[in-house]
């Protein structure tokens, strides 16, 4: 598939996807999301890829859903095409996806970043859910995921007033894993992805699945799920190799088995 709204490349075992609608600050439309979904699926299926980074431009990760594209929609149309539901596929990928955010991550842009497994922010990053100013509310998980990240009070304030938060407030409130210098953003994200890709891919995938499970089930259910996966890891050659290498004081050579 050739892509018109994103740039796709690989750096060793890391997939790198750059949102590429610079004239509209990477505003998200259905074509862009379909391309992003397809590129992530290709990386998910590729045994050579261990993790993926999604980034935008220096000015904007993404300034939200494309307002010009949706301004004239009518209710039956949004209902019949189930507008935005398929966008959540981005959150369903099995290998890790890191959002590297510089500049604006607003509305659907903030929601897209939150669909990733973690967010690295450049100092320039600004996060917000400004939909209220447009006469709507977040529609791609903003009221749900943001609340889980930053808690009720801050999520409520952001969704009800549209106030943006900068990178350091986002780090303090748990929305991003860390803040890096603007110039280092993509390199740092790729370094983190390379680190992940150096481990056993099935073990990485199970770890991601287990952390995500914590959002959906009770603590007791989640711990039972974790335990089952943990036990299953003793059936892998990578568990044998990882622990043997530790005892032999050498680097493990995982073979994804
Ligand atoms: N949609 C369409 N075009 C946009 C968008 C957008 N979201 N954001 C910016 N643009 C366009 C502008 O219209 C402008 O185009 P033009 O040059 O043709 O006028 C160009 O990008 C540059 O923008 P500005 O001139 O406005 O740049 P500034 O630096 O002055 O301002 C801002 C930057 C503050 C980011 C400003 O552009 C802005 O407020 N944008 C809108 C932000 C917003 O409201 N986002 C929420 C959109 S609603 C939404 O996301 C609903 C979620 C639905 C689910 C999505 C699932 C992933």
C-alpha cells in the first residue's frame, strides 16, 4: 500500500511512522487513520519489527480530528458510518507503540497519543481536549483514557474548559512517561523502541497485554491473568536463555521462541 498522509520507514527492528499533513497540523481524517492502521498492522505482522514509534512534526503531533472534514456531518451519517469507532483499532495493536509528541496534541491528537502504549514528550509538547470549544466533546476515548491517566479533577478541567497542559504538567500528572529536549525526541523514542525490540518479542507482547488488562478487569482478575501469563513464560526458550545468560554473566540472545 502506498501512503499519502503518513511516512513509513524502518530503523533496524523499529518501525517509524510520521504523520504527514503539515499544512493542517496533521489534522486526522479517515484516510490518515486507515493508513496508520494498515502501517501498524504490517509492523505487527513483521517478525523483524519489535516496536513502533509514531511521531508528528515539530509544530504538531496532531491538532485533532479534521474539523473541515466533519463540520457538515449530520447525525444519521455519523451513526450509520459509526464515525470514529474504527479509529480505536490503533489501540488494539499487539506489539508496543510509542507516541513521540512535539507541539500540539489536541483533541483526537491527544486521544491518538493516549491509544499508544506510552508517550514521550518534547519540551514543546502541549496536550489538550478542546472539543468543548467546538460544541462537541472528545469522541475517541478522551473522557475515558485521559481520566485514567491524570485523574478526575484534571481530566474534568481539561475537557470542560479546553485548557491545554504543557509537557512538564503532563509529566507531573502521569500523562507522559518523560520529557526530553525538542531535538532529541525522535532519537530518544527510537532508543526506547530499540531497547524493547532487543528483548523477546512474545514476552514483550504478553507484558503489554497484561498491563493493558489492568484497565479492564478487577485487581484480583488482573493478577490471576498476570500469573497465568507468567507461568506460561516457563514454556519459552527465551525464559531459559534469559536466565541462563544472567547466571553465565553474558548478554542473552533471544530468539522469540
Ligand atoms: N482540523 C482541520 N484543520 C486544522 C486543524 C484541525 N483540527 N487544526 C489546525 N488546522 C489548520 C488550520 O485551519 C490552518 O489551516 P489554514 O492555513 O488553511 O487556515 C492550519 O491548520 C494552521 O493552523 P493555525 O493557523 O490555526 O495555526 P496556529 O498556530 O495559529 O494555531 C492551533 C494552532 C492552536 C492548534 C489551532 O490550529 C487550533 O486551535 N486547531 C484546532 C484544535 C482543535 O480544536 N482540535 C480538536 C478537533 S475536534 C476533535 O479532535 C474530535 C476528536 C474526534 C476523534 C479523533 C480520533 C483520533
